């Protein structure tokens, strides 16, 4: 019964934890890394084809985005997640695949123009996304789910995103049961639309996030609407646009909720009919998923509007840009407007086009409303860059760059402490993950010294024996090194196919000898062809 920390250890993105118990290999989350990360992540402890199950806390790509890559490398197991997360993943993972394929196409066009550059393959394709989506098993909140002999899980609403959950995992080996709780991303209280986090009563071990483990949010929700209205008023008075880089799932819907109230209360009196563009097909689809899950996920305030016949995510002047032509037209209209577009960290998607058209205009405002990971374009802009590159061109930063403090889907330090202290008896150990290096270390120290928790912030590669509670292998931080040359993507696919073949061979042990002999002949014939 082992737990190995793979991703998002002393860094924020790429969440991934590996469990081995009851003869099964399991992952909790399989996220994509975003921005620049200071430390290397360890290799997956087993070949991807040998992983039996994935338990997914929520649909954000830093927790789910590498599921298609897992599939591309041979994974064919089941992915268990909540019903709303399953709905969101069905659109988000396809969107990720689309971006991967677009970026590969762009790099290959560039390679053709410059001799010496190698052609690249996307990390994964739409077929990989569709394949893993077919293996998703939707689960209801608070339902005990029997996975296999000795393995049981339960999802609890943790209030971070529609469908987000902490996951309780019960593992039983040799008559001994251990319970591990994975927090996922713990939600901020009093968010619009979704419910507050629900606490868990008991655990032997806890793996919890620390995104804001070293700080407190500046304001509560009551100030968000007036602050947002003030930004819009000042920018419109100068004749500029308010450009909001926003995560398509979660944050966009919250901003729409606030904008509806601003419109309803006439808080922009000089521009009462101002238009709001949501320029993200993914955000439009995700908003539909929010509407579908109203009765299971919306909080009391949002439900009060619904019960009055008011759609909390719609209002006069809301425009949806679906096609690329509709997206381009937004910047040809010089009327002041609000533009909401993905991605939230400005790493990909249509937001980069809107930045290209608005960053150089001093009358415009770029308003950040979510966390910006180190190394992302969003973080670079917030830290005061005078110039950035977009589509190979230098763009001067003359627009006002600002943030709405406190507008976060993550609990701050106080919320994290409240969540872990809600366990009725202290866990044997609390593992701190999903935070920048300093945040993880400081939060672990805070829990140890001020709250009596046995807290520890592991680096990627650390392995724990869950039966005894001992750290079998304590990994040291390995700084990311610049790779001069990597194995070609196509050859990597070939290696992944070979790993999957080995896994299939093991799974066929015990079948009739006649079938196994035929299978062996087919493999040998293929080997003869390429030797």
C-alpha cells in the first residue's frame, strides 16, 4: 500500500498522485503543467498502460489535462469523477486536444519556413481525448463507490468549481484499512453560484493543496461587484476596452454573474447598454453545463434568482463569439466593451489575439481575475513587463494592467486551515502539495507549529508506505534543466505502444493456449517485419 507524489509538488500545476494497493495501480488526478516550473517531476512509477484507474478531483486542466496523454501512452482503465466534472471534461479535454493540434500545426508551418527545424507531433490528438472521455465513469456526490476488492471511494463537494470534489479513498489489504483524503482544490467561501466547501470528518492521511498557503485574500465577495464596476467605468470613460483573461470554466461564469448584477443595478450609468463579449467556444459550452447542473451544484443565492425566473448567467448586451470570424470582428468595433476570453493565464487561445489588439492602447485595461502561475504570460504582465511577444511580434504594454484582489476560487490560508482543522481527530500525517515552493514549506510549518498537525511538504518522487506511515523514499528537489534535444514525439508514441502491448500480454495470462499461441505468432510476425 504505497503513495508516490508525482506532480504539483512544491509547484502549482500538473497535479498527479500515484497509489498502489490491492494489486491495482491508481492515479489521483493527471494534470497538465502550465507556465515554468522550478522542479522536475519524477517519471510515472509504472508504464501508463499498467494503470488501472484514475480518480479525478475536478475538470481544470492542471488536474485533468494530461488524461488524453495517458490514453495516448496506453492507459485503458476507468476514470472516476463527479457527474458535473464528467460533463465538463467531455468538452475541456477535446478543447485541450484541439489546442495541442493547432500548436503543432503552427510549429510545423514555422519549421517549413526555417530549415533545420524538426517537425513535431501534438502531445495527443482528438482521438486520444475521445478515447479517454469514453472511459469516464460519472459518480454522484456522497455516494460510496466500490472500485474493486479492497478499494472504495467517495466524492465530497469542495466548493472550488462546478463538480469539484475532495476524494476519500479507503484501501484494505491483509485485513488493515487505511483512509486517504485528497483535498483537490479547496474552494473559497461565499463564491457566486456554487456551494461552500463541505468538510470531511476523519482520515488516516490527508493530501491537501496550498495554492494560497502563505497569504490571505484581501476582500470578501461584497467588494467584487463595486470594484469591477469601477474598473469598467474608468476604462469606458477613456474610450477603451476591458479585456478579462478568464478561465473558461468557473471564472467566466462568475464574472457573468457579477456583470448581470452590475447591469441590473445600473452601476455603469453613462454606458447602460454596454456590451459584453464572451469569446471562447469552450466557455459557452461550459456555461451550458452550469445550467444543466443548477439543482445539484448552485448555492442558495443563485437558486433564489432561478426561482424568480432570472437566469443568473444572462443579461441584455451579452454577446457570444463562437466562430473565428466572430472573434476577429470584436476588435474592429471601437465601441468600449468588456471582452472575456480564455485562457485565464494567457498561455493559449483567443485571449492572445485580444491582447495583441489591446495591450498597446493606453486607454484599455487588462483585468486579471484568477491565479497566474510562474512563467505564464499572465504572470509576466502582472509583474510589470514593458513588452511581450505575441505570435512572434513584440507588443508594447501600454494598457493598464490590474487585478481584482480576493476574486479566487481557492481558499486562502485561513480557509485551508479551517478545512484541515475540521477533521474530528488529527490525521496521522498531512501532505502539502499544489503550491509554489515557499507556500508549501511555510504552510506545512504553520500547521506543525501552530496547529499541532504532522505536516510534510514532499518533493516529486517521494514514496510513502501507507500501512506503516513511514516515508520509504524522500526525494530531493531536482531543478529543471534545459533539454538540448529530446526523443522525437513519434518515437515516443512507438515506445508507448510497446508499453501498452506488454500490459495487454500480462492481462491475457490464463487465456486458452491456442489463443495465446496465435497472439504470439502475430507479435513475432510484426517483429520480423521491422527487425
